[in-house]
C-alpha cells in the first residue's frame, strides 16, 4: 500500500452547496397576519410529520396507549438546601407511563410553602446533555460528577424555578439518566453523564421517527394526561397546588431543543424559555456535523430553519437566551444567532406582540444564566 494520503476528498463542500440550493423552501414569504396564521397552521403539520410525531400518535388503541398514570415512588424528600432568600423545596420521584411500552421517570419539585404562597402553573424543565438527565436539572447533588456539572452549566434551573414558588416537573429525556439504553448503562461517572441519543436515533429514523419526535411525544402525552387527570392523579396535582391548565416549558442546550419543538407544535404552552439552542442549521448543525444525533431530523432543513420553527410559537410568550462565545453558535458566532432571532422578531411583529419575545444575550461559553428566569413575568404581561 502506498503511503497515507494527506489529501481528503470529504463531503462538506458538496453538502453546503446542496443546502444552499434546497434549504428553507417553506419560509414565510407573504406579509399579512392572516397569511402568517395560515402558514403557521400548515407548517405545524409539516413539522409534526417530519419529526414523526404524527406516526407516533397514529394508533391510539388502549393496548398501545393505556390510560396514563402518575406513580409516586417513595416519600418526598427535601431538595438541596435552597439559595439564600428562596423557598424550601420538596422532591418527589415519579414514574409516568407514556404508552404501553415506555416509562418516563421524573422528579416533581414542590415548593415547601403554604399553598397560597405557591405560584400558579407548572413548569416542565427539560434536560440537555452531560448532566445525567433529570438529576442535574432538579439539582440532585448526591454524586460528585453530577454536582460538578450542575456548577459548570448552572444546570439546576428546575430547582431554581421551584425555589421561586413554582411546581416543576423534571423528566428524564429519551436516552438520558434512567432511560439510557444498554450501550451506556452503568454507574461509572462517564456513563452516568452519557446518553444513548445515537442509539435511539439509529432505532428511530428507519422507522420514520426521530429523537426530537420521540421526546416531543413523551411530553405531549404527559401534558395531555395532566390536563385530563382525574381521581388519584388529580388529587396528586391538587395536593401540590399545581394548575395543569397553565403549563410552561424551559430547557438549556438539548433541553432547549426539546422546548423549541414542543412549543412549536403545541398551542397550549403558557411560556417557553430556550437557553443555548437558537442558531442557523447551516453553521451549527451542518458545518458542526459532529453534534449529537438527536439534533438531526431527516428532510427538515429543506423546509425550515430554526428561526422559522420558533416563529410557530408566536405570539406565545418566549424567552431565548444566547451566550456570545457559545461555540455551538458556529464559526460566525452571534451573527448566526441574530439571523434566526430576526425571523422570530418579524413573526411577533406581525402579531403586534413584540413585547412577548425577549432575546437575552450573555457573555461567555455554553452556559445557562438565571437572568432569563427574571424575564418570565415580562413576556407574560
Ligand atoms: Zn443527544
């Protein structure tokens, strides 16, 4: 064999050229609000199909979808010592049966104050990578490797919301925490913090699904159940003082990805906070093609860019947070973010609801900043 070549004939240039030819064909091109509303309705259906959510929801038979159930496991315990000036928090472990084959473990964080002092509504706090799923978001610091990740990313936004008086649900996403597939199961720190997104994606895509679709499906099932809950499950919600008619979502990084798609396809989310997940696909997922498999949906880029997807949330209250030096913004940095937030701003402008969208920009790398929690009430006004 001849010596190893130093010249590589790789795929990126050709892919970029294809992207430039084909991307974003469905972008909104007209001008009026009524046209925009029709566009939103149409593109929600397109997105639901692309991520495979429609196929996941197709068969609603009792065998596949027995009535959901919240199962509280054990007693509630005190969550981590709250920050100065914040409320104490009780943490419950709970199992939710998504369908006949799928269980989603989660924590429910309940402010340890009198019911009348609790805030109305429920937050679903979605986890991203490298934090052992719900553990970091709920601020469970028993294991040093997880505690280190909480400090590194300021990852415990679920606990922070509970300390502010909200009832917060922190689920394990597909492939994370207790939902890891065989490839990364185990208690060693590097396995605890790992995820099996790639394995889930490899199983899902040939079946016409996607990780994004599966994650969206899980939370849709949970939300539908909370809204319809009766009997014992209604008693559980009542005992927490939680109002299932008012559900908001928050997520950082991969959790932001889940919050984005969930809020784009549903119209009953009270407020959405997305941190560290808003940028153009070309720079951030095509050029940065070593990103996790969970980000990739077959055929999606041909239709919409990320700002178009977030435009489907309008006029719902939306806070997006970006960090100036987040490498996931891609090689052009914040320019690749602003192009997308401009698309979103135009969408809110069509509704005359500019004040319901905030873009919070912070310095430094990929990190959750608690300031976006202070903006929740601003966008809700
Ligand atoms: Zn992933």
